[in-house]
């Protein structure tokens, strides 16, 4: 097959993929979804933008992959801004509050001042009520017992049904929609168009797919990333997983800790993994007097993941 024929076949395949993905609602939670409305650009758009400074350059797919990986690895951002994606999402309002903090997108949200609020609320399954984390004030950890969950889910439904009845009663009595809505729960679903360039989308995904993010927004991020971005931008997604999503950076203090740890091991004729006690000997001096240090804890977790310190 000639290069021209290969390019034509690739265009046909991509158009078929776009036709399959556009307006397809990928379900999230109990009644949410993410949906691709449109996309401008692909992997080649990033390569084209990056090469504008020196003309045509190389054009092989392997060269494109190498360049994309270089750009992402070295945090070159503007070529990724040449690709834009527009989504339609349905999301609970509490989750949307976290989402909308990313101020680098264009947004148009369903208006409960102009229209009647969507008659749908996110309900928590009995086995998915989480306890408050003891180490992270804004996080959760283990699940509560099922008998507790049954009681919580039952009262949740009662609350949601009651607030909806109150809302509808206000509307029936002629209360303005802008005022009638004020006591609706944050579990009420909203919908929005969300348009964002690829650079800022990858930043959003790196934060919201992280294990420390709230579970609900992680599910939305995973749906966007794995169901939409990955098939449409496979070279970018591969690099994103390698250099951002599943990567770990080291600070100057952490590098110093590793160096002292390895020097300590060499002096004693030992090989990793070393003990946690060895880590505390090699820790940065600024951490020594601290009873608790999140920075130290994060360093220890990284070294354990690398196999340098025993778990």
C-alpha cells in the first residue's frame, strides 16, 4: 500500500471512530455521564505545531511518537494547546464544584434559574459510604459497615425526596425558579458543556485521576481519559500514562535522602530494600525535629514504591 493510500485509510478509520464516539454517553455513577461533542485536532496536530519552527521535518509515525513523548516529558505545553475537546457532562453539583475549580476551560451550565432543576440526584449504595480519613482532612478511607450504610442510604433517599417535594411545591405556588431552587441538595445532577484544550485537560486528568482525588470525580476523569482521550489521541495518552499519570517526581530533598541512604548501604555492605529505620537516619535534616511531616511521609512512600525501603 502506498503512503497516500495509507493516509487515506487512516483518515477513514479516524472518521469512523469519531462517528462512534460523538454524542455517545458513557455512564458514570448512578445517573451521570460524559459525552464527546466535538474535537479539533489529533496526535498529528501536536507534531505539526511543534515542528513549525523548522519546517516540514520528519513525518514517520515513529518520529511523531518520539516527538510527542519528548514534548510531554519536558513539559512543552503550547503544542498540546492546539487540540481542543468539547464535552457534555452530567454530574452531581458537589462533584461539579471541584470540577469547575479548573478555570482553564470554557463552560456553559444548565440554568436552574431559567429551567426547572433536573429531577435526578446521586444516591449512595449501602456499601459505598466512606469514613473520614485520619491523615487527610479532605479525604476518605475505608468503607463503613453495611448496616450503617443501609441506614444512611435510607435517610439520604428520604431527604432527597423531601427536598424535591418542597421544590415542586414552591414552583406550583408560583415561587420564582431562582428562589425555589435554594434548598435543593448538592447531590442534584447538573449538566454542562465543557470545552478545554488538551494541555489543560491532561492537567485536569493528572489531578483528578490521582488516588488522592475524591472517588466520584475520579470516575468521571477515568471515563473521559480512557473512553475518549485514549482512543482519539493514542500517542499522547501513552506518553501521559508514562510521564504523568504513573510517574513520580523527586524533589531536591528526596534526592539527597536517596543519596545518603545509598551511601549508608554501601558503607555497611548492604543492598536495598533497606529498613524504615535506615530511612529515618538518612532523612532530610529539616524533618528530624518534626513529630509529623507529610513531606517525609510522601518521600518514604516513593522510596518504598521504588523498592529502596522495605514496606
